[in-house]
C-alpha cells in the first residue's frame, strides 16, 4: 500500500523542506504533489485522491481551515495535519473540530515530522474501507496487553520460532479472557494486532511481497468466522508463516543485521556516524535496527559506540605513550576535556589515573 501525501504551503522554502522530508522517508510514503494555496490543492485532490494532506493555516486565496472544511465534506476519509507558525490554541481547537488529526508548528523538526507522519499513516490504514468495519468500537489497550503484543512482535521480527508459540498463547489467551470468548469482541483486538504486525515486520519490498498478502487475507477471513478456535488457528498460521519468511530473508536476503551493524560501527567508531546513517547503509529502518541492536547487544547504538571508544582508548593508554589529547582525537572526540569526562564516567578513573594505575600494576589489569 502506498500512502499518498499532499503538501499545501505558500512558503516555497517550507514547502520544499517538507517535500524533502517525505522523499527521505521513502516507502510507503509517496509525495503526489504540492500546492501554494487551497484552490490549487483542490484540483490535485480531485485528480489524485491523497490519503494525507499537510496544510498551512495562513495562505492566500483559500486558507488551510477552509480547505479542511471543504475537503472533509467531499472526502471524509482524507487525513489532515495543520501546519502553522502560530502557536495559538484557538487555531488548534478549531482545526480539531473540523476533523484535523494533528497540529505541527514551524519551524518543523524532522524527527517530530517523521513521528507525526507515521501516526497519520496508522490512521489511514485503520480508516481504510477494508478495515473500518473491523475496527469499530475498538477496545482500549492497557500497558499489560501492549507489552504482550510487543513481546510477540519481537519474536516475529527476530524470527524467534522457539519463543513464538509461548508468546502467542499468552497474547491470544489474554484477548480470549477480555472478550469472554466472544469473537465479535475479539476481532477488533486481533485486527489491530495484525495492523501492528504489518507495520513492524514489513521493512522492505521483499518481505512486503510475501507477508502483506497473508496479513490481508487473514484480516478479511476474520469477519465471517464465529468459531474462536478457528480464529486462533488462522492467527497462529499467519505468525508461523511470518517467522519463516523473516528467517529465510535473514539467511538469504541479507547478512545478519547485528553483524553488519557491528562491522560498520567497528570500522567507523571514531567518526560522527549516526544510527540513521548505518540503517541506510544496511537498508533497513532506523527504528528496526535500533530494536535489533538493543536486543542482540544488550545496549543501544550510542552506548555501543561509547563503550567501543573507551576500549580503544584504554588499549592506547596501556600500550602507547600518546598524549591524552591525541588519544581523544584518535577515538573520535575533538575535545580532550569532554573525552576525559566520558572516560571517567565509564571507567571510574581519569585517563591519566588509568594509565598510572596500569603502569603501577606492571601492565596487569
């Protein structure tokens, strides 16, 4: 599924900036066009039927709120986010009354924008005709159920077949209990879960091509089913298939993510390299890579880089006579003072004290 986005903004610099954000995010987002006012936007909307519209409030000819009001009457399924440089609660509340889903303030932070766009995409998926009848009267999820779902999704994402059945039984068992074995009450929970599964595991086109049709088929098959045991069987079959597909992709589609990530971090630990950059090199999302690194290495990306730098620094303090300022630059810190603070926080001693202690002990740790 492609999520079509339209930008409506009269300031060229802002319009181009947001357009670049969307292009950088890549699939499933597709920028179908830009407009400088509401009148231009209406023509594009009629021609291309966007899923999401991000519009400024203050514009010539037709402002953002008028655009929202007009479009919502004709296309109530379109998701809106309002963009404005005016941090005015009145605008926000008025926009929400018109059916706007989110409110962004200029200047736009790329990370915040990405989070917002993903949240809007979730609304698109849940609001589509295919799913809307399944998600009516959607029950609330508390933290206990969210944790069970997260554990189960982790098993699929990591292709952990051994842990899958136990996690699935716990999760489905909790849904059965909450729905009192009533399939009508359980289906919204399960559909919501399958939408989450779709977003979590479909990280590239290859996996999408295999798993997405199975998820679609499973969601569609839930509606007429009244036998809870058959519903559970269908969900288990989907989960088993998903784990198998992910495991095969890990074996044949690309080397193990953790190994690839470690290789890149080990080779570039002394440079300014970000999780996003490493994820782009490997070809996965930054969020997915972050979860994998934390799960497999027991520490996040930044912690791993810092620990690696400290190990390299300790080795140089033990085996060379380099000055602290030279070691600092070698392991990636321009400021020796900052390096010394990090080193002491990590190792309990200043670099000078560490070297002195090592020499006193005769080179024995």
